[in-house]
């Protein structure tokens, strides 16, 4: 049954647009039509396509929209220039022009790549996000960060480019593998840790319902995260300041993903371990207690997420983190916690503190 | 001798920045310092580097700025993804971060690529334009269009991204090959044709002095073109309307460049022939007289530019023009002239009119 549970606006300085959170909404032409043109390129991947592509394509075609599909291989390891080029080639082959709308149908990888293609094809064409994973619904589809990876760093090439609208359809979470559901939950927990201790308590109390895919609870969690993100993006669209706090766990997480090979650790799994490391670093800096970190590890385990990173050489940790986008004039900067529910951006020039925090996870 | 002849502001909605027009200014740290950070990546090519790279790099290093160079192969045929990747690799190898400034030292190809790299590296870092050709001084360095070519279309991948400042140093025109000077003059003439018949008369009267590189006359021409462009960009940064008029001669010109192979016809040469074709099309549409076209051909010859395009099959003309960025919902749109000095954007769905206009240049 079609139902819009929630509808909120993102007031980014460059563009104002709605997020629809609901069930059975992603192929609802009555909702879609205000946000698309007469020609649509659906960018998706080979896992999502068999599940949802026909439904969306038919809804568009039945209403006189010329819709064609560009299907990419699934996985973070394909978030690269080859896939981006496949999107450009598809757009050109179908004579896409500046009025053509891209619909990104898939998870964070599809959304980030389709968004970057939209930002750069003919210097920018409109696009719509249809996130089909929990991770993309609560985080990556909102706020206009688009990117591809570079062998030397995650999301190193990209643009800030806002979508016309976001359709978070909770029904699509029914087909999500549990490992992916957990990965999305890592970002949900991240929001609680960085900015809302009440939300953390709510998550601790209701994790079983969330992991059981109770739609009312999921709708509540997606809404809460999107509201937090929208509030931050409205104030700092291009990450000059507080938006960096959304990167809690990501400096460590990106290092884990790069070191283990993109796609081996899911982004959310790496963020979960990264959040634990951010807690350990905060302990070293004297701003968090051991029992706080234990509480974070416990909720990660509740969500079936890793509560510790893999072990590798300190030089490798450092090499990856020196490419972090928060590095400023050579100085590394970490999102740390001054309390559970309160993140701060912390410059760190003494790598010994970092080594101490990472000690259990350093291969000598 | 260092001298700033003119100094004007571009009031783009997204960013306000100065254009300095002068002699001996590109390595003047007193002027540069307000527009750069503590670390600078100079992007240039293997023709410009031997002439000007050391001067700029020393001026920066002598003043405590960490400056490194990324040297690309020269030519439109290298305005592609391989060169873009070489810029990304150089930035990453030198640990460029979000505070690093890119300086584009070269002509339009260098400026467009360095600008696109700046727009997309870590989702955007600051950049400064130091255009060293007439074409880039009057046109491509101003207004924030950045791009690379795709095999199927010129400037097909890009972004609108404004520089921090533009340093148009007329001294650098002394080393410009005459063919490049002429190519730049095509864009100068384009400005006159699209919007200023007085300027057209001034160019007709003073072309000998301009082609003789009289610096006072060149300064006047560069200032006039930059003023026209700045006025248009202030009103229409992302080409929703009147900015398209700056594309006079470019739909035909891009077709010529693509058909002949990038780098064989210089961009300015193709634009010169394209402007003549725009006149012929305007004649067919009844808005221009034969003697107007003759006058345009004459000034092109004065500037040692082609006054006619190469000959190739109509299907090839069409194939290239169907990828033009002005195509909207499948309809081609051409910049035509309602008089010399007055351009209009004209949708065209009847290809027979186009075939008639191109008739002498169609290979049967």
C-alpha cells in the first residue's frame, strides 16, 4: 500500500528539496512527476535492477516519460572511473541533454556515482535519489555529497551537488541482506553518537525491532537521521565547519576500507569500527570514559556490527589517514567525542597519541 | 616593467573575483598573495613550462609558498581523462588538501582541465587562472566554465566553478605563435558579432595593430571582451538563458573540431568558420544580408583566420551537432544573428534549412 510516512525539506543554500519517507512510493508517478523531466536515465546496479528496475521504468513509460537504464556492477570496488565512464557513455548513447533527469536507484555507491555524473555531464543535469539501502536512506542520499574513489583515497574525486528530491522507500529494505541492514545501522548509530544521546538511548532500547525490520521503527529512525543531516547541511553545505562532524568514525573507516580492499569491509562496517576507534582516541584525549566506549561497542554488537577494526601496520594506518579530506595544511583532524552525543573536530599533530589509541590494532 | 593596465570584477552569483589585465604581473607576489594558500599546484603544459614555470615557481617559493608543478602534454587532443587523471595523481602524490590552490598556467586547454580538477578534487579546492594565450585571456579563463572532452563531444564532462582571480598578463602574448594569436582573435571577433557593432568597427579599423601585438590595443581588446563576458556571467552563471549567446559559432565549430580530430583545427579557427556558418544560417532564416556575411568573412581574413569550414558529409555535421549542449528535449538550438552585433538563440527543427545553409560544405 502506498503511504508517505514523512515528508521533510532540505534547505541547502544552493537548492531546496524534499525527502519523502514512505512505503511503495519510489514508482509513484504522482509523487515523481514534479521532480523529473520528459526523459530519464535510471542508473542502478545488477543486484537492484532485477528487483526494482522494471517497476520504476514501467511507471515512467506508462506516463509518457522516455526512460532508459544504465546498469553498473554492484559493490564499492566498482565506485571508480570505469563505472563513471559507463554512465557518461550511456547518457551520450541515448542523447541525454541538459533537461534529462538521472534517477539513482540503489545504495550509496550508485547514488554517489550517479550524482557525480549528474554534477558533471554537460556541466550539470538534474537528478533524483531513490535510495534502496538503509545506509543511503539515512545518510548518503541526503546532502549532496557525490564522488568516486581514487586508488589513493575514498571519495577523493567528487562534487557538492544537490538532488531534486529523495524518495526513501522503506519497502525496499525488505530485500536488503542482513549484513547491509547492519551496515546502514552503523550510520544510524553514528548520528546518535555525534549529536543526540536521547536518540542513542532510543536505539539501545529498540535495536531488536529495528533489526527485525519493523517498518514504523525504521521510519522513525530514517526520519530522525535525515532531520539531523538536513539541519547540518542547511548550515554548512560545503563542509567548511560543522558538517565535518558527520564524518565521525570515517577517517578510521576509510583507512580500513582502503587497506582491506574496497568492498571487502562494507562502508558501514568500517564506520562501526571507526566509531569505536574514535571513542578510544577520545579516551586518550581524556574526554571519554572506558565505560562509554564499552557502551558503544555493545550497541555495535547489538546491530551485528564489528566492534573492533582489523589489525595492520601503523604506517599503513597513517598513510591512509594522511589522505583524509579533513587534513588541513598538513595537519590531521579527527572527529572525537567530548561525551556520548557530542562530537568535536580535533586537530592532532602528535602521532604518538594516535599510536597509543590504535595500539591493540597495530601489527608490529 | 610591472603594470596593471586594468582591473575589473566578475560578479558571478556563486563567487565574486577580480580580473587583472597587465604586463609582467603573473609572477607578482604582491598581487598573487591575496588569492592563494600556503601550498600551490601549478598546472601547465610542456610548451608553456619552459617559458614561464620557473618564474612563477620561484616567485612563490621565494615567498615561502610550497609550489609544485604538474606538466601536461600540450594540445586539445590531450584535453581528456588521461590528463585529468595526471592532475589528480600529482595532487595526491604531493598531499594536496582542501586548502591547496591550483594555478592554471597556460591556454584554454590547461585552464579548462585545471579548473575541472579544482572543481572535483576533494569536492572542490580553490584555483587561480593565469591565461597565457589571447583566447584564454578574452574568453575561457573568465566565467567558470571548466571541462574535458569526451570522444563523442567537446567539453561534454565539466562543471561551473569560478576561479579566485584571473591574471591576464599581456607579456605572455609575445611568445604566442601567430596561428594561436589568430585563433584568439576569432573569439574577440565573436564578441563583436554577438553583441557590439561599435566594437566590430573598432576591430576592423585596428586589426593590423592588434595582429602586430601592440600592447595598448591588445589591452583594450582584452578589457572589452572580459567586460562583456563578466556582464553576461553576472546575469546567467549556469547558462539557463543569455549565456548561450557566447556560443556563437561554437555549435558548428565543435563539429569541425570533432570531425577533423581534436588539435588539427585550433578551437579558434573552428569558431571563425563557425561564425561564418552562423551568418549563412542567419541569411537562410532571412535575418542577415549577404553583404553582412561578406563583412564577417573579410574580418576573419584580416585576422588570418579561415573564412570557411572544411567539407564533410551532412550526416557527420548532424551527428556532431546532435550532441551539442544547447540541444533541449531533442531540439537543436543555434545562436544566429538578427544583425551584426545582435545574437539570438534559435530552435531549429527543420534540418533542410540547415542543409541549405551548409550546402557548399557538404560532401555528397
